[in-house]
C-alpha cells in the first residue's frame, strides 16, 4: 500500500512539474530547467522529511515548506487536469489549434494567469486560516436544572500546537475566548499536532490556557493527534495548564449539568488504555440533568444519540480544511460541520481553530464556537 501511494505521489508530481516547466519556459524563456527540477524535487520530499523521519534540526522548516508546497501542488494539479480535459475535448478544433496550441502568446497569458491565480489562492488561504471567527449557536434542551436558564459555552477544537502553531496563536485564541465571557470552556480534541517536543514556549502556552476566564473552568478530551511517544507529556501539560482532561470520564458541574469526555476512537499513536464502551462510560451519569459530551470525531453520532445525551460537541473534520477536501468529509460523516439534531441530541461539529499541515484554509474557516445552551 505504501509503495502504491509513493508511486502515485511520484507520478502526480512529475505530471504537475512537467506542465509547470512548460509554462515557466513560455513566460521566462531563459529559465534554467535543471535548477527548477532540483528545487521542485526538494520541496516534494519535504513532506517525508517533516513527517516521516525522526525529528531533527530541519524538521520545522521542512513542515512549513511541505505545507505550502502541498497546497500549491494541489491547486496546480486541479487546474492542469481541467486544462487537459478541455484540450482533449476541444483540441481537434481549428479555433483551438490556431488560437491556443499554436499561439506562443496564448501560452504566456495562460501561464501568467495560472501563476497569479494559484498565488492568490495561497495568500487568501493563509489569511483565512489566521482570521479566527466566532460562530454562534442557540441550543434549547428540555431537561430541567435547578437554577440556570442559560449556559454560555466557548468551544474550540483542533488547535494542533506544534511546529506551525505556537504561543502567539494560543494567546490570541485565549483573548478571543475571554471576550465571550463564557461560563465554561470546552476543548474537543487535537490540542497537539502529534509531538509534544515540537512545541516551543510550552510554559507560556500553559499560562495562556490558565488565563482563560470562566465560571466553571476548562475541560478537554484527546484527539487522534494527541498521541504518540510523547503522550504522557501531553497529559501532564493539561494538568499544568489547569485543563481538566476527561478520558472516558464525566464530571457533574455545580450540581447543574454533566460534562462527559470520550477517548478518541482511532488515535494515530499511543494513547493509554483503549476507548471504553459508551454504556460503561454513562453508567453512573445522572440522567435528570443536562448532559454535554465531548467526542473528538463525529463517527459514532447515531450510537451516542441513542443514549439520551443532550448535546455532543466534536471537531476532527476541519470541514476538509482545503477545497475540495470539504466534499470528501461531507461524504465521510453524517455531519462534518455545523449543527444537526438526531432524535433529542443536539450535535455541533466545529471546523477547528487551528490547522493541520499547511497554515491554510480554503472552503472552511478557523473558528471559536459560542453556544448559548438554554434549559
């Protein structure tokens, strides 16, 4: 399977590279093709240097390069496939041959348009990923609690702290959350990007989380990236950051409502003991009070909706992060983004506040979810 994936990756890279050379040669006739191919291959290999080999001095820069390279590669691939389809359909016509195929100026114009278009996509995607938005939901549930009429929840997911996202981003997130004046802060997994040791300024990041102001505190579950050889250090981080980590556990808050936290269903690496059956997790939960469940992946929504849970908060999907990824996630999950009600269970899936891989978002947004839970 790995060999097949590498072969496909190599073929697609050659396909894109060959067409980029043709366009570059048309726009810049004196360009050195040998230098281009050397740089191109180095960029294509950065994904393996950044993610597939043991961490070393250049891991961070390799991840940054691979992120922008893979994004550029994706949109060039889409454009070239579309152009080749057009050429196959219309290439035999006299107009196409005279106006496009045999017209040097047309190649220059097309090449320039493609380069400007892709550059614009990359710049917009980077801006969009950094432009954190507040997304609001009003949710009504039927259970009766003692005193409260409304619970103001700030929820985030998929931060992916690591080589790309660090203290500066966490500080901004913390300030935006505090601006919502939440009663409680909930984190639906993927706080880390798979490696605790990739994080710089860890104590500053802990302090940024400690500075979250809410009546009931901050609660979190693990995501599939909160795993691996540094799993124990990640768990310790939650303690140091005053975040209550729930691993197939629940806490009744102020005798008013219950927060249930699930372990991730498919962690990438080591994550302690395996996820328990949902019946075991909910066995002692007081069903007379509102129940909020955090589950990183929206993979078991139908099963969980059978358990009389009032609200489930998920992340994981990033809403595809980069178009056309949203078309894929939409077909993989019952809900990949937004709000859905299944029986009496309210489900909210966030596209996340951070990014995985490239610091880019096309067709999705970086968000903090603000939920007004009425009961």
